[in-house]
């Protein structure tokens, strides 16, 4: 195999985002089992962290209860950081989040991350069911973060409402976003910022710029720290990877059609699968997708790093076959470790 020049990726951490996908022919229990296996394998491959998303009312994803999954995966791994990518904070009371992650951090010290997002992770009707019809204002998310930080602080020890466990624990917070709002907020609060470029690439560069412009050092973070999630499908050849990628494209097609069924097997061609408009929409959504052989993916990731100067790449791989998915993560890890 041709050697990969990793100089452009030197010093870049690499991590995993897992949506706990349910593929055709596999139930939720098996999907969770596969996610545990993925975590164990990527830990051996040197991945820095393993994040679980929060999604609701989707038969294609088994990630509606990320806190439970984080504990389950942390129990069956030893080194890798495990966390949320992220907890959709508007769906939860800050005190509950502080208690839940305080419990996780007590059980698995120095291994738990708390990534926070402001989207519901679902459709509006389900969001109302989760929030009991509470209407969110523009200030609710910043205020909820402040409240959460208060519960996790040592200074809250004399307050009438406290998080036990949770209070005084060193649980790092991360802000997730796909817009400039969260970027500016993360900067002002001095928190690491992770951009969802795997499905919402439009504002990536502006968001990173604004994050750096608004950054103020905090107790958690002295200097800016940026992360970006990208789609990666690596295989032995470009042709094989492109075929595997049709599952991801069909998954995205279900998103825009609102027919979010389990991840389907790959097909030889997308011809007849989508309209021209749908093809353009999905190609826009998947703009930051790196599909191909190890050499092809390495070049793409190195260029992405050069353009963004991010500190950490978060890899998501929508691949139908579990072994092919594991192989993709293995090929990617070699890009960073050679």
C-alpha cells in the first residue's frame, strides 16, 4: 500500500461520532451491540473520543437516550473519552443533565465529555412532546448553559439546589452547532466548539472565524479549540468506497423526504434513486464528505485541515456493512498514525 504523507495532519486529534444507526435487517438491540463493538475497535486504533448523538422519533437511529448509551459504552472501554455529541439541552432540565453526567463522571473519572446542542434532534411535533409545549426563546440556551455550569461548580455548594453527584467535578463542556450563533456563544463562554459540517456545511468557515474573534479565555479553556465533524467512507479502492457511500446518500435522501427508514444496503448506482434537485440538495449537505481509497481520503482530510486549521476531526461513517464500517475507521486511523 502506498505510504501516506501525514505531515498536514500532524497534531490533529481524531475522534468518532456515532448515531447508533439501525440498518435494514437489524434491530435496535443489535445496533447498540454494533456501536459497542465500534467503540472498542476505534479505541484500539487510537481514536481520542467517541461521541453519541441524541435523536428522537427516528426508526433509523437508536440514539434517543445518549446518557444510557454513554454509560454502557464507557463500561466496555478503558481509555477513550466517551460523551455526547450532543445532549440537546432544550429537551432537558439543566439540573437533570448535571446529575446524569455527574453520575457518569463519578463512575468513569476523567473520561466523560458533555457536548451540548440547541436543536431538538427531531421534528417539531416530537420536540413539543419532549418539552411539554414549552416555547424556547433565543436566550434560553445561553441561560441553560449558565445554569448547568453553576450546578457543576464548587461554588454552588451552599446553594439551595445542588447536583449530587456532579458538583465540583471536572466535566468538560463542548458547544455543538451548525450556525454562527453557537460559534459566537462558544467563543464568549470560552468553550471548545464543534461544527456539524457533516450535514450543514454552509456556515463552517464563518462560524470558525467568529468563534476565534469572540473567544475569551475561561477556567476550562485558555485558547480556542475547534472541532469539525465530517463524513468519511474509506475502502480499498475509490470505486468500492463510492459504492458503499450510496447507503449514506440514500439515508440523506430519506432525511429530505422525511422518510427516515433504516440504513439500506449500497447500490451500484444512484441513477433512478433521486431527482436532479434531490441530488443537488444531498451533494450540498454532504459537501464535506471524503470518499475513496486511503490515499484519496488522506489528501482530502489534509486539505480540509489546511483550509480550516481545526484542532480535531470527528469522523462519522454511514456504512451499511458493519465490517466495512470497521475497516473504514481502521484505514482512517492509519492516516493519522503513520
